């Protein structure tokens, strides 16, 4: 079964420095039908204006993944990490017992476009941690590239949950497939362009919850970038 969450059904809004769209309930947006999906709790699509960002604030007991689509984002945290996140990077912060961080757009002219993803951990109380790796575009062209997993397989960043995040870049007419194991679920998020998922059309900002499907076929309709979550 595939249930589509259309882009225009998302919450959020334009706050001037921040234009944000919430796939699931977040902050002041509440939709009892969409409190998350399995361990996937948040997918926020954000455009952060140049010279602006999120000031230092706390998190705990959450696996937070930032995926840049355009521009750059500067990360700082109370663990002493400081980095620039760029398109194609996989960046993971495990909040665990508690951490503070800030994220800001360092560009004086260009907006930063990103997906902010939260995944519930397998248990509370993990040690806070940080990890960031670059995943070259060539590794995602026409295929699903694993960028986050519980065991760090294929050089992916490691998260404290039985969940795997793949990213693919597809040209029009190009397709890729993914096999779901027994009792596994999936969420597909279209970051750019448009695709068909098992014959169902999804466009930029759309998401789809998948259950009771063994094989997923993803076909590019435009130049597309998709994120696929394989979930327990």
C-alpha cells in the first residue's frame, strides 16, 4: 500500500528569513494523521535566507540528519564540532543525553535549501555524537546510495535506529529499484523533480508511506533527487 502525502498538505509557512514546510506535525503545526511514520519523526524542507539561521538551542534523544540541496549551512555544537555542510553531504548529530547546536547560512547572498530529518533513537540516553561525510554525486546517479544506517555499511553515517536512508539522482526515464525485507516499511521523499513510485506520480515536496510492498520501483519523470527511508 502506498499513501501519498502531497506537498501542499504540509504545514509551516514563510517567516521571512525562513520558509519552511513540515511533512509531519512540528512546532505549531499539528496534524493527528501525520505525527511521523514508524521511527521517522520529522522531515522539514527549509529555505534559510542569507546571513540567517537557527541560534544555539537544545535537543535530546533524537537522531538528526541534515541534507543540503542547495547552498551551505554552518554547524556548531556544544560538543565542540564546527563544520560547513554542503550539498551531497550526510551529516548526523545524535542528541542523546543532551546537546546544543546552531545552524546558520554563511552566504551573504544565496539562500540555503535543505531537509532537516529527525529519527527516533532505539532507546533514550545514548552518548551525544556527530558525524559528517561527503557522498559524491556520481555514487547517486541512477542508483540508491546508502548514506545513513545503524551499522555504518558502505561508509554511511551511523544512527542509533534500525533505519536506513538512501539517496538517488535520476534522469527522465531512468529508474532504480529497492527490495523491502519482511515486515519492513518505507518512506519516499521527493527533494527535487518528479518520479513514479510503483506507477504513482510524486512531485517535488511530496512524500509517500509504503507498507505491504515487497519491491519499490522508482522512475524519474524529470531530473529528480529522492530520499528513501527503509524502516522497521
